[in-house]
C-alpha cells in the first residue's frame, strides 16, 4: 500500500528551526554622542563582540540557549564598563546590591528532569556572587534545593555556594568611576576611596549617564529553545533594599512558548514552513520601576500570543508604552524564527547580535547601524 501524501508540507520538529541566534544588550539610556571618543566606543564595541562570541561558541557547538546566554552575560559582568558584576553601581549607602534573572521558553534538553512549569528564577540583593547570572542558572537547575521563583541576598548566595557558585568579597565589585558617580550624585566629596588602588583599571568615565549599564542576553539554540538572562547593579543611589525590574518575572525579562491557535493561522504557518510553536525571549533595560508597573517583558509575549503581533510590532509597542509613561529604556527580543527586535525610546542602547555566520555586529546610539 502506497504511503498517504500529506496535503500540506510536513512540518519540521516543533519549534526546531535548526538555526541559532544570540542578541545582547549592555544597557539603555541617555547617551551623548558628542561626549564619546572613538577609543571609548571601540572599547564598548569590543566588549560586546567578546560577549557575543562567548555565546556563539556554545550555540555553534549545538549547546543550550541557557548556557550561551549565561556565557555572554558573564563576559559583560566581568567587564567594568557595564553596570553588572564588576563595575556595578552603588546604592545610596555606598553598597552594591546586584540583581539577576533567567527564564527559558522550554527546559534545557540536558536537564530533562526540570519541569516546563519551572520557567525561570529572579534573584535580588546580592552582594557576593561574582557572576550573578551563574547563580541564577545554578538555582534554576536545582529545584530540589531552590524550589521557588524569587530569591534574595545571603540566603540565595548560600544556596548557590554548594552548587559551585563563586562568592567574592564585596570589594571585588568596586570601580572608581562608579564610586565617584555615586558620591557626586549625593553631593558628597568623591574622596576618600573605600578601596584605594582597587578597581582603577577603568580610568575612563563610562559613556552612559544614569541609569544605564544593565546587561542582558537572549539566545535561540538549534532545538528552538530560547533563554533570556539579565544582570544589573540597578540604579545609582537607589534606596537600600530597592528591587528593580531585572529580577521580576514579566517586568524586565520573559520567555515562553505556545502552540499557534486558529485553523487559518496554522495552515498559513505550515505553508510557510514555520513551526506550529512560537517561542519568544525578552531582556529589558532602563528605568525598572516603569517596566514593573507595565509588565513590559510579559506584555511583549502576550501581545504576540493573543494579538498575533509579530515580534517587532509587539516589542515596539511596549517600549512606546514605557515612553508615554515617562520610563526610558529599551528591550532586546528574539523569537524562534530567528527574528530580532531591539527597540529603544532613548538616545542609545549598547547592543549586538550574532547569527550562524559567527560575525558579531554591534551598535551604541539609536541612529547607529549594527556593524
Ligand atoms: N532596569 C534596571 C533597574 O531599574 C536599570 C537599567 O536597566 O539600567 O534596576
């Protein structure tokens, strides 16, 4: 008996477009092109390219979106130019309180015991995790010891330590330029430095002005899984204990996947060779209080899911909504078709993307082309 010929082209494995993409940001905000020098712009672009290549290496070897996004964010956390990990901003009391998050559209294939309902984690008020994004990954992968969705402070760090997460003295995060920015902001004398001789490897003032420098990565792997990872020191001179959007699921980050509904839409997608599953990931940066009040991250996903908007339309609408309320910022977003959106409502966002060709492309100001 001959095989039945399908009426419509057979679909590839669900959500498996067999291509990968990585998009990153290093913070959005008010940036003045005229204050920047070619050397400083070069330093930022080189740091963004390094982060893209760190993630690309993993994706190109068939690795997990989660691992690629954590590698890219770790690279930015280690770079004192950005407001995450080393180089994080200080709160009003002159302390670093770091925040991070991780969310996946589907569990990593290397950890089949993680239930899809686990989704992700957010962590706030960290003072010792050298790479907060690595703590997020460790807690996400340990539902037995860390069964919740939000964690904070020393208890999160002590959950991470036995999982191999590196903890450091708080002086590790110190950089002179962030200290001076903190003291100047409070109208205090910039001297004395709390750790003289430490962190002065970055004598140049950062290009961004308040409140920028948060870092994030959204990766799509060859299995069609999307991971969003974000890390920040928050806002300069924030109140002690302030929680921003970065650890709040649905505000500063989001990832999800769903089956397309509606007969006509499904047929159309099939004819175009697209998966019947849509996946999306989002990482935001900007004034986090607005992201929280508007649930910016999840609204992008929900607009796509319920209004059937393409990624670029949904992301742009949400960034415009922020602007209308007075919240400056931007997002990076990626879907499982490999579509990338990087809208912002301010003069700049450090950003970059790498596709399968392995050529990292970066940009800083709103009118810059990626190159
Ligand atoms: N969204 C971060 C916060 O409000 C800051 C930033 O993205 O620059 O904590």
